C-alpha cells in the first residue's frame, strides 16, 4: 500500500490522517496518540496500525502473519471494540488493511483510501456550478415500500433476486445500474465514487451516455455532491439561467441521485439523468422510491460481500498464524533430533498423497496433511539424549520415546483446529494386528487417520538414512509395506499406498545425508527404533 489515508465518514468521523511508514499509528482517547478521539467510549489506547513486519510491536501472534509493505490494524484491548467492514477484531489479532475498508471505532468511522491502488480518476465534465443550477437540485425523502405500485414491486423483487445472487462487487454494481435504468425509464445511469478533496469521479458502473468521447465521466457534479448527504431530485434543470452550467450543457431536464449506503459504509452514489431522451419519467417521486428500494438492496449485498471478505481475511490470518506456530514447534523438534530433520513435512506430504489416492475427499486430504505435520509434536517432551542416542534403546528409554503420541495429544487437545487430527496423532504407532502402542488397538479400532499416518510415517522412516542404518530404496520399501499388510498396516490402505507410482513418491523422499561419526555398524538396528 502506498499513499494511504484514513478518511473520516459522517459528522463524527474525526480528523483526516495520512498513514506514513514506518509507523506505528496509535488511536485512542488519551493525549499523545497519532489520532486522539476524545469520546469517553473510546479506550485510552484503542487500536494500533502497523507497517509491514512491525506487527510484533503489538502482539507476538501478529508477527507470524505480517505482510510485507502493508498496513495492518490491531485492536489494543479496547472495551468498545474495533470493527472493520462490520466484523469485530479479536484483541491482539491483526488484519491487513485494504483500499475501501471501513473502520469503526466507537462513534467514529473512517474509510481506508489507498490512492496508489485506485484507478486513475476519470474527470467529471463540469464547469463551475452556478447558484441557480444548485438551487434546482432538491433534497427528497423517499417513502417506504407501501408507496410502491404493484408492478414496481414485482420488478424490484426480480431485480433484488439477481442482485443478492451476485458473487462480487462489480456484478452487484452493474446489476443495480441496469435494473434501476430499466425499471425507472431513465436512459442514463452511473454508479460513481467521488473523491472528497479533488471531486474527481471514479466510474464503478454505467449505462447510457454518461461517458463522453474522451472517456470522461460526463455527469452533473452539483447533483452528485448534494446526493452524498441524501437523495436529491432535479425536476427541471433546463430552466437554469446560466448557459455554462453542466446541467444545461448536457441538456439534462430531470435527474435523480441517491447515495448507496448501508450503516456507516457508503459504496458510491447512483446517478440517473434524461439527456438525449425522447421521453423520461414524469412522476419523479414514484421512480425515486423505486430507485431507493433497489439502492438499499444493493448496499446490503455490497456490505455482505465486504463482511464476507473481511471474515475470510481474518480466517486466513488465523490459519497463517496457526501454521506458523505449528512450523515453529516442528522446527523445535528438528532441533532436538537433527538426523530426522524434515521428517514431519515429508510425512505430511505422504499422508496427503495416500488420502488423495484413496479418494477420501478434500477434507480428509487436508486433515491427513495437517496430522502428518504435527504427528511427532509430542517428541518435544522426550529428552534429547534419548532422541539422539545412536545405540540401542533401553526399556526405560523406549518407554520415554513411546510416550510421545500421548504427549502430542495433550499438547494439541485444547486447540480447536486440532480436534479432528487428535486420533491420528495418538494412534500413528498402532498396528493392524494390535502389537503397536500406546493402547495395542487393532484393525478398524484404529482411526482411519491413524492408519494413514502410520503408513506415511513408516515409509519416510525406511526411505530416510538414520544413525543406525542407511536409507532404503523406494521400491524395496514398497515391497516391505506389501509384506506387512494385515500385520503392521491396514491391508486396503497399504495396497493403495504401494500402488502410488514410485516416481511420484521418489520426488518427496529425504535427501541423502553424510553418515555421522558415531554411526552404528551396518545391519544393527536398535530395538524399537524402526518406526519410533
């Protein structure tokens, strides 16, 4: 984000503020903040805006998800909350800001304006407004649905169905313009967003003669400017005495203009006029009611789309933060046992491949991928002396290492995103014939996820070099899996795994490593190590 501003919205919007890197920008009631909002409902330190990787200044959780070269907002523990596009931020969780975001802090409302991200503004064709032209623009108060004629209600119902089914902002905007023009009879319609300072207009959607031959938005600036505060009507613009006024220059006789607003969010201004028309609606009050009804529906749809995008961004942030935390834990395990570095990532890949080839559905594929990543997380509770021991494990040491599935389950059980993978973490060392651990479960008593990760785990263990033996070739390991169907491995899942092309599996096996000085003589495999 480049030239970024916070633009106040409404009468209590606060001051206009340019966000200048490196920040931070603080907002609160107490004096000394970048932006001080004096209302008692604002917390002393309400919210903080951070540039790029500075998210760590507000919370450790933000650091893992910081976006390079972007502003992020963090709620700083406010009592009233910080709301972005209608979605309340959790304390300490950051969200990257986007152009057009609406931020609500108690009674104050701001819009994020990233001018570098916006299209080059299209100029409004307009000469200086004259008093007569401005006076001809009248504010109106549209009536409720009860004032709509029956045929208008039916047309509005059809249009609203299309608007609410639209999947993105551009479709909603164009449907609004097309529907209002068709139902009201106005030949020219536009949805525009005006810049408060320069009064340039960005054309969001249009129909009819609202763009001149130079590609400029040719509408009445006086009408649009008045409509930013509420609906307005031009009943007889041609009567204005100043020949240079835009209304007369464009031969506009009747026009309607309404803000497209939902709550504190304004999605532009809908503009209709009758230039170049052989006929235009005579009952402007009636068609204003129609246009107002459609504008409200479109504003609601645009607001819902904005809320959905914000909720998705928060979900993506949480997923990234969670993934970063998991990878940090896996890195800690790798640091305890460098000889198995990368093991969890590879098991994750092999588990997902198996679930995919078994046609278990996308949800299970992702569950297997995640479970494979964290299946050994319990080893963080196993002493390094046991994990790194190159020789044969004693019974006590094997007991310590075999406790890692239960430790892993305990570590992860209070994390909501982990609930579905707990069985796989706990059971990935159980064997089909009941000779595994920790509970000697057998057959389908073992969860499907546990059986999947068991195969992936053993495959990676056998195709990786360890201190006590060299790596085995992929083809040889697949033969070993076939030999152990019905004893160590689920027969059906094992057959599917063994059917995965060797070249596919070979892409992901561990790279060769140099033997360590204290390596065990070839052929001697410590008890309990093969799949631990």
